[in-house]
């Protein structure tokens, strides 16, 4: 039975390529990443009342191999929700390590918008959508019925969120890499991560692609499927009571992949126009300046801020 907590976290940022990073890290023989990419265990609203069985279910996501030096998981809500830091401080006697993958906040924000727009969870034009919850900080309580989050602008305030991690855990436990570097030179970027973890470099690595932002042909159908899978659909209580648990589990496991395969298209979202790019650049400029000071990194590939 696996009894050890993960000692490596990829807490974000969302829509920056954390799925690819998760798979990349798992290629190192001394790292075992969770079988489920985003368990969000440490930020659950019911965390304080979780049963021993639920606790063990989380631990079972990690490979139980003696040769592993790191077990890791990647839940992008961890970067944003303060209860993650509090719970890690309470539960861990030895501080784990954190790798943050950051994307140019302008591109991240725009991708986030089209991700929700593509699945039918967003109807407003881009600028209106950004301004609609401009000051709303993401939290488990602001989750949409289909288990997604908006707060497009807030997600990209990296300095705001990272400062808490630096204060709580110290800079020696934190590694910052850029999505743009991971995409252009994955081996060098990953070996930099392995060096941070005290692991040997790899000579080669299988290239992984980041999850694309999908534009759905049938967004309403996909949104409905996610609501069912996350128990947020308007289904009468008596039907919920009489439906066998095994059937519910099968629906949750199979429904989203099936509908996603049927609904997905090859369409790509339009490029952001220069006016909106400049607008977002001005909004993010102060936070990026603070981020550079906090991390002592230059983020040279973010041309909007250099």
C-alpha cells in the first residue's frame, strides 16, 4: 500500500502547458507522476472531512516504486487557492518542491478565454469577458457547474500568487520555467528542472505536445456532459437515488471522452488582435515587473514586456 505523500508539485499556471510538463517529468526514471493529472486533492472543499478511503484513493494515484526519488502531481488550482499552502504547511514535516510553468500572461489569458468559449461556457466578447470578473480571485467556490473557472485576468497575476509560495517555502524549493522555453527546447528546459531536483540529466526525451484549446462543434453537448460527470446537472433527486453507483462511475469515466471525441473539431481560435494585446499588456505590466524582481528572471521570450 502506498503511504507516502507526493514531494513534487506543478501548481500552475493553468493554460500554460502543465499537461505536457506532467508527462515530461514522468519520463525521468527517478520521478513518478500521478496517473490522474489534476486531482486537486489539497484544495477540496470537503478536505477536512475526507475519509481514510478517499485519502488512500489519492495516494494510489502515485506509483509505489522504491527507486523513485520524487512523486509528483500537477493541479493548477494549487497556485491560486491559499488553503493549499496552509494544508501543505500543516501536513508536511519536510517541504516539497514546486515547479511552476509560466506562459506570457497575455497569451495565457486569451487561451483561457477560448478554452471556455470553445466548450460553450463563455458567451461574452473577449474584452467584456475579461472585465466581467476582473477583480474576482479564483477559489474552489467560484467554480462553474461544469468544473471550470473564469477569472481570466487574475490567473495571470503570477507575482501576486507566487509571492505567497516564496514567503511560505523559500526560493530554494521553487523552480520557475517558461512555456515558451519548454516548447522551443524541451530537453534543455527539463534538464534544468532535473538539476533543480538533484537528479541526473537525460540525453533524450520523447517530445510531448501541450493540450490544444479545442473548439467544439457541439459546445452545449460537451458542457452538459461535464455537468453530469461532476454531479452538477439538473437531474431529479429520485433518479440520483435509484441509479446504481457502479453505473454512475462508468458514466463519469466514459461520458466526457466519448462526447469530446464526437464534439471536437479541427478549428483553431483566431489570433488576438494587436489592440487587445496592447490592452492586456498594459494591465499586466506592473505584475510582470514585480515577477521579474521576485524571481530574478528576465522572461526574455515575453516580448510584450521587454
